[in-house]
């Protein structure tokens, strides 16, 4: 689980990203389905239901997954899940 400090940092980062996206109108160029998925993922992290990328990377390090620093969050999720199933 994420600590309070990590959750606060994640909230701050999400707000910064949202602000930048508003300024650049980035979200307008995404499909409604993608925007919805991004919102649901952000809310899950805020609630503590979903792990942060940092938490996933730490777990990948513990499991000895190679190439983790170059992976995105979804790739890390799948790699960690696969490694845990294989253990």
C-alpha cells in the first residue's frame, strides 16, 4: 500500500499533469473511452486500491524482473502478475 506521503505526491503529480493537459488541450484529442479509463485509474490510485508505478517497480525489483525501468505502468503490472503466478 502507498504511504500517505506517496498518495499526496501522486495527487500533486496528477493535478500538475491535468493542468498541463488543460493548457495544451491534450485531453480533448483523446477518445472519451480513454479519458474515462485514465480517470478511473487515477481514482483507484488516490483511494489506494491500485499500486503506484513506484510500488510496482519496487515489487518488480524484488522479483528480479529485468527491463523494469523502461516499462510503463501497465507493462509493470503484467510483468509483476506473471512473475507472481510463476513463483
